[in-house]
C-alpha cells in the first residue's frame, strides 16, 4: 500500500508589496550584449540592481549577494576566457557577477577607500579587462577581474573629487572638478589635459569612435585624446548642467535637469529630444542594440524611474514595469479607491487593492511637494466629491479622481498643507477646511467653490493636520496640529468648538506639530484622541484635545500617520517602522515583518487591509485581522512599558475604573488626592506581577469635585485628573 503525505509550507504572516506605484531613482546603467544581437540592460537603482532582457518592457531584481542596495556605478568587462563579468561600485567596495547579475560576490581586496562612485573597463590587449575604480579622491586599478586592487592616483591633485572615468584603448580619462586628467599607463601617472576647457567642472565623459566628449558646465569635445577641447553647446539652454552623456553612432545624447538633448554632428548643434518625458530630472542615459538591428535608449530619472526611446529620442515612453522603488508620502482611501501620492511619480489610483495603478492627476497642478492633502465629502455611489491639496491650491474631482478642476477661489493658489471635512452648525451641510502655508486656515461652505478665512486665534501658526472628535453631549471639537514659524517657535494643538470660526490652544505644549490625529471610542462610549507629533511618538488626550500625555515608548518614532480599525490603533514613522496598540496606547507591538525597511511615510485602511507607503519601496499591504490578533495575543501576556490610562467613565458617579500596565513585577502605589493635596484613599499598595491591572474607585462617600490619582511603580510616576459629578 502506498501512503502519500502532502506537506504544505507554513505561510508566515507578513507584509506583501503591491505592484506599485512603479518608478524610483536610477543612478547608473550597464549594457551586456547577449550574443544574439540584443542586450541585457541593467540599472542601478534605489532598490538595488534591476535587469531587463526584453529591451525594458519589464524589469526584475538582480540583487542576490549584493550587500548594498544602491550601486553608484556599473561596468561590464571580460575575463579573457570568453566570460562576461558585471561589476557594481557600492558603499562597501566592488561586487561582481559572472552569471548576468543572478548572483553577486564581493571583489575588493586592496581598496583603501571602500566607497566606489565610478567604474570603467578597459581592454588589456589579450581579450581581458583592466578595471578602474574611482572613489572620493583616489583611483584604483585591477588586472585580475577585481580580485585585487592597486592605487593609481599618482599625478592627480590631492583631495580631487573623481566624478567620472572613461577608458579608450590604452588611454584612461578621469573627469574631476579640476578638469580632465589622462593616464596612458593604467593609472601609474596622470597629467592634466584641459586646453580649451572653459569650464573645468567635468561631470561625465563618453568616448565615441575617435571623439571624446566631456559634460558638466556645458559640453566639450576632443579629437586628440584631450590634448585640446572645443566647446560644443550650441543650442543647449544657457548655463545648463550636463548630468550624463551617451553616444550611438552619429547620435550624441545629453541628459540634464531640463530633459534630453540630441546632437547628430558631434555637438556642433543640439535640439530638444524630450517628447514624452514627464520627468526632466535625468541622472543617467544608456544605449544598446535591441536585437532587431536597432537601438534602445534609456533615461534614468530622479524618482520617476526609467523612460525608453526606440527612435533616437524623438519620443519616450515610461518603462517601469516591475521596478517598484517609489517614495510614497501619502495614501488616501475612499470606497474601493486607493490613492497614492509620490513627488516624482505623481498622484495615482488603484481600484483593486494595489494590484495595478493608473495615473489620477489629469488637471491636477502640482509643484515640488505634489499632493499633500486629501478629503472627501461623501455622496451616493459615484457621486462623492474628492478634494486634493497641493502647492498650487485645492482641486476637486467628481469622477473618482479621473479629472480634477481648481477649487480655490479665495485661496489664491497658495500651498495647501492639510484638508478635512466637518459638519456645519446644526448638522445642516458640510464645511471643508484647508490649511495653507503662511496664510492660515480657510473654510468653504459650498464644496470648495469659494473660501473664507477661519484664522481667529491662529495668528503666526501653520497647521499641519486636522482632526475631529465629539464629546458625550454631542458637541464637536475640531483639532489642528500647529507650528509657530515666528520666533520663538512653538508647537501645540489648537481646538475649535465652533466649527473653525475661532481657535484656542491646548494647555499642553508639544515638542513638534502633530502630523496626524486619530480617535478611538472606549467601552464607556467616550472617545480618546491620539496625535503623532514625532517626539514623543504618540500623545493621548482624554479631554478632547485640551491636555495631552505621552502614550508611546520614546523609541517608537511614530511621526507620519495614525489610523484606526475598530478599537485598534496603528502608527507609522519615517524611521520607526509600524506599531499597533489594542489597549488605547498603553502598550505597543511592532508589526514590521516582511517590510524591506522601517521608513514608513503613510498609512491607510482600505477594506480588510492596512496599506503602508514606504520610502523607496512603494506600497505594501497586510490583513488587519492578522496583526490585531497577533497583538492582542501578545498584549494579554505582558505590556512593553509602564503606562496608566485615563479612568473611565470620567466624569463619573459614584464609581470609576483605573487601568494600568506593568512590564515587570513592581511595587505599586496607587492613591487618590483632593485639590489640596490631601490623600483621600489608597487603592493599591504592594507588589504586583507584570501585566494589565484594573482597580475600581468607589467615591460614594465623597463630595462632587475634581480629584487626582497618582500611580508609582518603581521609578515610573504618573498623575491624572478625575471628576466626580453628583
């Protein structure tokens, strides 16, 4: 009898990357001929090395063994036995791959400066390669495929910055801030070759046949190995900076912060070749055979990823499929729509939980900060009004972000920092609030058609975030995270009880302005308000924003956004990762498993998932239930820090409950005092085990009034106010 045993791998719960938004930062390219007339294209990006074997139609990671995620430069060489070797210069030296980027290994013995910014491969005359590496102010060379390195800087100025290297036959050129230097003996000695260079700040070099081109403060070319140079910038914008050069036959391409330019006559004249390039900030260019007798030209940008041209720059199309390296600073959700804001990629939308993303910025004008705020006035299905704030004002969409129109009459297209929606007086209608840089808060009662100032009490403050909470009597409080830019600077929360008509500061000052608010209901029906000012990571208010106390560990670093699901609170930080609390901020658990780093810039709940916008790795998602269950399980065992919650209910009559957490066995003293400082009663005095504890305070024998309860557990001391109302 045969017995079949089916084994299934246990799937550990963790974060999963969505398919975008696609794009990122590209620092370098390399082209490897594939032996069939085509090429493998490599890009050194902020997520490491990525590779395309189909002329940029799609990209895949090629990072295994590569210690540093972002190569400064790539180069291609040969070992003299017919094998192609790919090299990467990184923060910790040089790495190499002999299998087309599938695996990498360190190759850097002898490099006294480990940060390699530039690589160049020259022919050793025997079918192999002499490899050169440029660091901050030194050049090294290797004749054994990068296994060992020797200094090769004799004759170069002391402390000169090596911007670029280029090899042509027996000649090696170095572009520096002091011009071009030439070595004809593999770097043993160098001599300046700057005659005719009217701008010696050389950023890039490229060899095309017998011509040598230098770019930086303009373009120059030499036909005699740098002995003399001629200016070649006619047609380029005045004072343009050349970031990169690439050559293909008679075509010379120059990449600038303003786009790509093409010359077909060795730089004698230039014309713009940027049609289709949505990002003009170009770092690198590369060109290689496409396998069909033509060439493919790639442009690497600052944040917007890769663009491709198959017609010598006459037109460009985005080529980011599979390359997810975006900086997602904000996420916004409404219904099945999830919006992501990225400075370089723009405003994009997903209707399928991140499986695919499409542009959602038609008519949406943005500048340097992009979309910084989002708000929704709900309506029937398909009829909600969406609002986006940027450095060009407020924009409105009535078709789920497909098209946007300006909605800034009265705002004068100022920079918008925050948006929010609140009910109008009496519950009739809706107010839209907009915080602007240096001009305060504005309010619209007609869905953004017109705006009026709502700044009473806010003079001298910028508002970074809005929040809203309601007390047990139904009164609405608007909250504003404020920073005063006048001297002396100050941060606090302002509160409005008249729908933004006037504002008053909270009693508690904060170290920095809150970037986000969140509200959680308690079992007693009251609400607790949380804010993320960065330091400390999270603060909490039980009196609707009037006073604030610390509600986090100092090591959390939560400063980007707070979101809630039911009675669970999530917080993310630019350097602190993701945290979850199921006990109103008394204890927190990190929930980072599966994330590539802890740089969390934005959070949003959409459906049954929590989405996180990261720095350099796009958007990730994870089921809410998975994290909440995990945290509840761990929280039931032991809190991670000393904490005491606000009593509930409060005000109370005649009894209330006080809850606190102990991360370790401690001697606990919990007592109640009146306003004269006299001890009224002792609720706890003795040793208690680690965990969560609740004590009931019965005030039946006490008169109405304000009292204070004080917890001391080891060195931890905290005092809170409670109110007895008969």
